[in-house]
C-alpha cells in the first residue's frame, strides 16, 4: 500500500532527520529546521510518534559506543529455547 503525498513527505523528512541525528553534531532545533519543520516542538512530537523515541534519545542511543565481545570457549552457551 502506498502513502498519501502528505504521509510520504513526513516519512522522507523524518528519515532524513534520523540520518542527521546520527551523522552530525546539529542540535534538535537545527535538524528540525533542516528537514522543513519550523517548530522544533512539533518536529519532536512527530519524530517520537514515528520512531517511538524523542530525537534527543534517538541521538544518544545511536551514538552510544558499541561493545564487542569476542567468542570464548569459557562462556556458557545460551539456549534461547528455555526460560529461566
């Protein structure tokens, strides 16, 4: 199913905002203006409705350091089929 022109525009703007939040040091207000929202509060509300998190929290989550754990023979094997 396709999007209405208005829904498509919202989707494009918010996807671009997600990119900018991850790849730039712009604050939420600057990003809201960059993607076509004149009101940063309205932008934040729309972003949270679309993604489930606020723009500020999205930026924090996506810029948090990723910790890689190497496989090791001494780690117990985890079985996803059992509940504990």
